[in-house]
């Protein structure tokens, strides 16, 4: 059964001031695992100590590619890999890529080429590489969504898909069907729920139906359900607590 984790970018307003304190709070809330999205200048030794003291498992780290400086991408990625190795983080994930409104196959080719380079470098370091989708990856190019082009071009041993359920829903697709399609390649899933005007809300308070997702998760090999949210009606910390209550109500924590 998958574990529940918290994407720390959800608490960025707290983390940018006190990442170590946020790690402690995540453990106190009852989250068993977290996913990093930057370290906000904290020393890796202190982050490692905070993880140990909180009992949290660090399952991944989001690494943003600098698309304005691709020639130094390998150097930047090497630093991220070093951090992950020091902290015992097994997965590095690209959280976002720029996608034009009307992309052509040349754009898909370029994206796939860059992503494969990142995947190869991460793989060579003994870590696993994941790609996190937004809505742009569901734009159709030559009759097929960009995300499917990427998944078919880049071998499964080099890249998994960190499927964001909210963005899949907004794109007009069924999250559970994508989990089934890429069974074995979706170890990490981002749970994002949508409220009024499709703005982010706490898990279980919105319109995304997760029931079928839970049915497909185990057969597909999903290991972690990762809570994420970017828009808030209460504080981000309170939203993180409310989303965890949803998973507790389903006996998943």
C-alpha cells in the first residue's frame, strides 16, 4: 500500500524562512515522508539531522532545469545529485518545463533530448529520474499528447512519470486511466484537488474523484501519494493538516 508524503513546495512561505522547522512540523503533523523542492540555503548536514530527528523519509527532490543556460545543466544537476546522495534521496524529479501554446514536433524533439540527458546523468549516479506533468504536456502534437511522446521515447529504466492528478483532470483526461496506462512507471503520484473555479483546495474538498485512483494505485505499483497545493483559503500549514486528515479517514496513514 502506498504511503502518504508532503511536497514541501506547498509550505514554501514557511520553508524559505525556516526549512528545518518545516521538516519538524511535517513530522509532527503525522506525515511519514516528504519530497523536497529546494533547500532554501539550509546546510545539508542540518537538513540530514532534521530528517533523522523527525523520523521522516525523504523520497525525492524537485530539480528545475535552467532553460536559459542549458550548457551548464550538467554542472547544476551534479550539485543536485550530490545533495540527494548525501541525504539518501532516491529520486530526482523535473517539476516543470516550458511548453509553447502551439508546439510542433521539433519542440517535442528538443524537450525529449534535454530530458533524456538529465535522465541519463541521474541514472549514471545510481538514482532514479522522474518527470512531473502540468497541463501543457497534454497538448496534442501529431495526434498524441506530448506526455505520451516523452513516455514512449524515453526508456522506462531511465524515466518514470510523477503524475499530477489535478493537472490531468484540468487537461480533460481521467487520472486513473493514465495510472493504468503507465502501470509500473508511476511510483510517485501528486494528489492535487480542485475547488471553485478550478483553484487548488485541500484533498477531498474538491471535484477530483480519487476513488478510481485508489483502485488502480496498487496494481500500478504506486509507492507514494504526495500532497500538493498552491492556492490557499487558509494557511498553507493548515491546508497540509486538512489534506492529511483525508488520507487518515481512508486508513492510509
